[in-house]
């Protein structure tokens, strides 16, 4: 990945900065449930204000599909941003269909921060329409993108606008790219990848790319069941993708050819019901009964993963190893996450994790703060790991 331009290369004093954030945060009953994305925006906003810029924040929220959907307004998010900043943030209501947005932005003074209404209220946002990119560019003099988690979208506010204004990455975007480059471009080896989650079908490109990069790939979660079944193991009622057995065999074949080690569970925790506290047992991989389903990796597998981590220098983690949202089937994910966190805080391991469920799992294990870097991005993190070029990053390269 070529170098992105950063705030170090641009003078912002007296300018209006259009700042793309990802304010698409989880909201429940009008309250922000997880403010991580908002908190990570604070450094860039403070820097811009401190240097004498006025800040016009643009973001999408959810998927209103080009229509004004009142329930998907960014209005309730502006106070959460103000709380994180510890200073006032105004909200500018607009349907993006008249000239009022630019007028309101022009009224801002150095040090002011305003949040504009949901960019996806206009169909031109997702279409990356040139006229809508112009509307956004008219809000300011400089464009700063601090929304890595939206960089896989070539939308007007993430891509189109960057062709119209001097454009750089904000500090959170910069930190995210640096962390991912450290883990993937020139990693200290051995490089170990953990790939979990429900379906191989959504992780094929990821595993394909990791086969070229990682020394060891640990497969867990329900996607491991497809590999195990393809190898001929009884997996009972476990979630699996029958149509991907051939693909799974091909991946195992490719891994062997490349001398990569692809690690599957050697023992598992099984139950007869998919629910918290269901009666369960730990069994060797060849002892799953037809009426049982695999819900977690077993203790021998946890130990094996811990031993692999102990030899590793770099770890990339995407996806939980079991049904971590159901106690006690969180045990494998929690124990291995804690092992990685311990090695990281001891200075033995660079650990980078990302993807929606992954962050929730690390928070559940209480170790998100101990990893070297935890990405708040879902799709963008995955696409980076897949080796894809992210349009929102590419457009910021010098
Ligand atoms: C996200 O939360 O994944 C980002 O904000 C992007 O949102 P999207 O998946 O609706 O494009
Ligand atoms: Mg998404």
C-alpha cells in the first residue's frame, strides 16, 4: 500500500475542513451503545480545531437508501460526539437537496465543529455521483478522511470528494493503516492468522490471501465444521456448508503445497441445543455423535492454539472460535484471546484484530485494550486482509 498523505502535509489554519467520520455506531433506544468509533475521532478533531480550522463532519448512518428516513438521522449522534470532545457540536439538518448545507457550513468559525445530516439521505452518496460530490466539496476547503471503516466504499463522501479538494487521512485512519501494514506487509515471523466465524463462503478470499502471507492459519468457529466434515469427520447437527466441501479440500491441498500449516480443532465442545447453558461435553474430533452440534473448540485445541501463539511474533485475528455469545461456549474464544493479550502485553507478540464479531468477542473477554491494535472496521478490515485495494484509502495516496 502506497503511503497516504496525512495531516502533517497540509496547513489547515483558517480553513474549513470537511471531515469524513464513521458515525455509523450502534444505537439502542436513542442511546449510543458503543462509542468507540466516536472516541477515536476525537484526536483529529482536537488537532484541527487547535490549528484554527472549522470542522464540518460528514458521515452516513445506517442504510436509508437515498431517502430522508427520519429515524436514521444523525441528530442524536451529535451530542455523543460533543460528550466525547468535551465541547459543543452543532447539528446541521439538511435533506441535501437545496443549497442550505454549504450556507450553514460557511457560517462556522475557527474551532467550531458541526455534524451534517446523514449523507445517505441523498442517492448521490452511494452512487458516487459527481454532482453530489460537488455538494459535499462545497462545504469546505480541505477534505480529511478519518473513517477507515468506510474506506471499502467508493461513495461520494469517501472517494468522489477526494478528487475535488486537497485530501489527507486523519489520525485514526493513519493509525489504522500503520497497524495493518505492520501486521501484514513486513510482519515479524512467524505470522499466525486466526480465522473464525460462521461461514467459509464469506471468508474464501481472506483464506486465499492469507495462504500467501501467514505461516500458520488457525480455523475455528462454524467454518471449521465445513473443513472437518470435508475431511470425513462426523459433525452431527453442526452448522456447515455442504456445497463447499470441495473448496475446503482445495484450500487444505493448497496449504500443504505452500507448506503452510492449517490448524483445525482436535477436540470440540458439543451440545444438543443451540442455547446458553445447554448440557454439553468436550470430545475428541472423532467422537461427535450424530445428534450433537459443535459450539466451541475443546481444551486440547485451546492449549494447541496457545502453544502456537507462544511461538508467534505477529497475530492477525478475524472471527470468533465458537458461539461466544452463549455461555459456556465462549470459553475457547475467551481463553485464546486472553493468551494472545498476555503475550502482547509481555512484548512477545504484535496482535491486530478486527471485524464486528471479533471486537465484540475481545470486549467480552475483557482484552480488547491489550491487543496492539483493534480495528473498528468490519468490511473494510476484511477487504484489507483479503489484499484488496480500498478506494477510500487509494484516493489519499500521494
Ligand atoms: C460499517 O459499519 O460497516 C460501515 O459504517 C460501513 O457501513 P455499510 O456497510 O452500510 O456501508
Ligand atoms: Mg458494513
